[in-house]
């Protein structure tokens, strides 16, 4: 890794990696390392780091994605900069970072990226040294810096993406999915309960969602019909 002395101390990248597992929208979080002794922290954060002096910002984000997850070919969207002086108002956050990189930080601006990742064998090969884990969106703890706000803004970005390009949803669902799985996903993205009957009407109006002649098997409840995305229609 590049020597810490070559870090640029006032600009970082943070990556919001979003996936879906067991019908739950999840965010990849990592634990802080190099913690200053005798200080308590909100110990989880988004994957990210300071950029290097001669490093392109997009390349820094791609490097973070690969370093934390092993994924090097996933699409990353830069969606917002966070530069409020209050984002480093907790002196413990600043002391932690200064200790980790051996630099004086002061004010820190971060460029936020997001990526929708299929949680599976590939995305689960996360580096154990970072103690990374997929955490349900509904069970996020209080995170370092303003990372809860960054995640909130990223979910808002997903809503915009869905309106313009519904195929985004296909990366958060199995190839074949039930109406219940799709409804639960919408409820988490939009943070509200959705009426079942109205949602079935909504599905029928989505020409890019095709009803299959297949149903769930070996389930204890009434077997639900499967659907799939028709990418040609999208």
C-alpha cells in the first residue's frame, strides 16, 4: 500500500454498497481499526479512506471497493459530496482518523459513491481484517462521522434510479421472485408499508415484470407465483 505520508488529509471517498439478502436490504459496514486506546467509538463505518496525493478520486473509490470486498468490476456511481464542517464535529472521530493515518486532519470533505451488489459468494469474500459485514438497513447502528446521513442519501438516489431505470431492481432480487419479495423491497426502499391489493395492481401495470407459470415448492404456506424481469421490455 502507498505510504501514509502521501495521503491528502482533507479529502476522502466513502462507498455505500447495497445488497439484498433474505428479503432484507443490507449495507456493507466495516469496523474501525487502529482505535485510540481508552476512547469509545461508534465502531462501524462505511468502507472508505483518504485519497492519495496523486490519486484520481474515481480510482480511489474503485480501490476501496476492491480492497474491502474483492470486487473489481462493479459499477460505482458518484452521487454527492459531503462537506459540512459539522461532519467532523465529534473530536473522537478526528482523533481516530489522525491516529490511523498519522496526519493532522482538520476539516474533511468526502465524495460518496454507491453500488448495488448481489450478495453471494463473490461479494462475501470480504477481507477479514476489516471485519466487514452486511447489516440490514432497518437495523443500522449509529455510525462514524455522518455515515448514517450518507446512507440515507444513497437510498434516495436508488429511488431516483428506479424511476428512470427499473432494471436496477433486478440486481436486488433473485432471477425469479414472488410479489411478496418485490413488495418488501419497495417497502424498505421507500420506508413505508404498501397495501397488498394495490401492489398487485401495480405489478400488473409494470409491463417489464412477467408472470411465470411457476410457483414456490415445498413451502408451508400457500405457494406464491413467481415473476421475472423482461429486460427487453425495459
